[in-house]
C-alpha cells in the first residue's frame, strides 16, 4: 500500500485524488499540483503588474516570430465570433488565464468586442449562464 502524501498548503492528500509533481526530495514536502499552479498564476500576475514593459516586449517578440498565428485562428472561424457569429475583432481565452487557462491555440477563439468584454474573466459556463439569464 502506498503512503498517503498530504499537501503542505491545502492539507488535501493523495487518497482524495490530489496529484503531486515528481520532485527530488519527495512529494511529502511539496504543495500539490493545484496549489503549485495557483501559486504560479499569482506570481505571474504580480510579475506582469510590476514589469509591463518587459511583458509587452516579450509578447511583441513572440508575435514577430509567429506572424500568422492569430490570422489562422480567425480563418478557422471565417472571421466570425465563436459565441454570437458577429464579426470577430479580438481573441478570447475560453478558460481565462486568471483561472489557469493557457495562451494556446486550443484555448483561444475569435470573439467580437461585445462578447469578449462581457465574458471578461468568467469561465465559459458561468458566462453563458449569466448571459442567458439577462
């Protein structure tokens, strides 16, 4: 029988399905994967707030190396918003970065300004529920 490992941050353990990153020194002294992920997201948010020019320069460099990336996404949706089928002018993270989503093609869809602004940092399910209720 495997030993139960407890997260030092949230107190959940492996018997509850909590996963740990494999690290030298053992998982018993580590936070679980979810706590590590939320900590990383919080650290990134602080870094972005403190260093907006570095972030802007880094993004500009990435876009220079991948000039057709966004265009390909718009072409896949024929230039229409993935949510309302109006003309798309922005890209939306389906799972917001602030909620652990990635800036990857699998998590990006074209969206009109109205849908993207109203969705803000809500998850898709929450946004669709509140949108239909209004």
